[in-house]
C-alpha cells in the first residue's frame, strides 16, 4: 500500500507544480521538455534497459503516437490546471478511464454488465456536472475545452499504453524509455521553435523546474508499476485506490490550499466521479472471480 500512497502523492504533486508555474513565471514548454529529459535519465538508472535491443528493434507506430501525445496532452494538462484548477483537471484525467473501457466494448467486443454500464453513465453525468459553471464565475467561456481535451487525451493514451503492453519483443520498461525519448525530441523541437522564431530565452529556472517535474512524474509511474507488482492478485484495488486517491487528495489540496471555487453541481459531480470509479472497479473484481 505504501507504493500506492507514494504514487498518489507524486501524481498530485505534478498538478500542484503546474498550478504554481504561472505564479513563479515558469515556461511550461521549457519545463515539460526538461521533464522528459530527466525522466529518460531516471528510466536508464532504475529500469536499466538493454540499449542495444532498443536500437535493433523497429520503432512501432504506437510509440510514435505516444511520443507525440504525451507532451501535447501535458501542455493541455498544464493549461487546464492553470485555468480551471486542480480539482476539475484531476477529475477529468481520472475519468478518462471510461474511454478505454468504451473501446474495449466497441473495438474488442467485451461483454458489459449492468454494473459497468451504470458506472459509465454515472461517470458521464459526473463529467457534465464537474464542467458546469455559473455565468457569474470568473474565467473565459471556453475554459471547459482544456479538461475535455485532457479527458479525451489521457483516454487515448491509456489505450495506446495497453497496446504497448502487448508488444513482447521489448520489455515494457524499455518501451517507456523509447516513448520518453520521442516525447523529449518533440518537446526539444518546440523549444527550438520558441527560441529561434519567438525569440524566447532558455532559462536555467525552467530547466530546474522541469527536472523536479520529471522526478515526480517518473516516480508516479515507477511506484504505480511497483504497486501492481506487489499486489498482483488485486489489480482492481490498485486501480481504484490510485484513481480515487488522486481525485480526493487533489480536491482537498485544490479547495483548501488554492481556494478553488466549486459550485454545488461541481461537488455533486466530484461525488459521482468517485462512485463511478468504484462501480467500474467492482465490475473488474467480479470479472476476476
């Protein structure tokens, strides 16, 4: 359970760092790029991938798609946290699990129980309620687009990672290194564009913040994998604890520390989001049995 607690803390810390980025004038594009650079170094240290086998194997289209999506969705994640807060963004990110679940039904013809359908419907209602906003609340009219893209983006990323897990020629941890490298290359290209065309200066503070971001981002993944390994017979427990833990912890920090404002519909959506994840988890438990 300690692995799960650490993973939840690291995940929420990433959101907190993104929230603080504007206050301390951190350039998100630069920070995200160095985040992947640092994640690559940590992956080599902890996973010890066989670099020769990585070079010998052909790069899958799935790797390329993930290499593109990870930094792009990370940018939208930062924009979402900055514009609508940690609570709604974390909820949108965790509810994205419904996209791979729907894919399993429409693409892989998986059987859906009444419990799973109930969970999906409640989850959709939760998303609608979490994104609802009174007209007198501050913010731009299109702010809801950010968490929506986060929701869709992380759902697609989850499907792609499931495809990566099916690749047997390369160990999963080694695949992560390839994906991080591709993400870093794309991020580096964005930095070159901003530096040469937009004349933005590369600053040491963004590099340091990117390394900190990469540290927590990497250990979120590492301890999540460790939790699954340590609780191999209870994948649903890991899944539920991670998602609910992030939503609850992120909500407490967003509301108490950053004074994020939620209306009654948002609170109802937050409650339904937790219920939906519990129902989906129960369907997995019964499926195992």
